[in-house]
């Protein structure tokens, strides 16, 4: 039986960033079972759509989620992305305030 997930890789990457805004793309890729190149492309997609702002801190990047933006779902009643992340992460404040917990090394 083929495995599948309710969440897209874009949502899973966003969850990793919500858990740790300073997470390395190498860590994101390893924890989600995707390539580092895929993780980079997904973050670029999220940044281009305005959901993530990438900030350089020395040699590392830090990501800030724009939690006030609505979901890009035409059928939804436009909850903010932060509302959805709060449910998935399990702590409403952590999704937007930089909760520094590493992305879990498990598959969703």
C-alpha cells in the first residue's frame, strides 16, 4: 500500500519553520524525507507567496511566518495561516512568536 499524507510538503515545511524559525533546510529535508533542494524550492515558493520572510542572521537564515495572511484555499472562509498553524503545532502563541523547538524527526 502506498503511503500518503493529509498535509502537503509545503504545509509540512511551514510547520517545521513554525516550530523553529532558525531551522536549517538540511534539517527540514532530513526530517520530512525530502531533498534539500526540494526544501529550498518550497521555502522559495512560500516566500514568493508572502507566507514566509527570510532574514539573514550571520551565516544562517531565520524565517518569519506571516501568520495574518489567509490560506490560499478558494473554498475556505479565509482563516489566517497562523490560526491553522496554531491548531497543528498545538500552541497558538508558538506558531507566530518563534518557538524554538526543532522540527521533529518523524513523518506526518
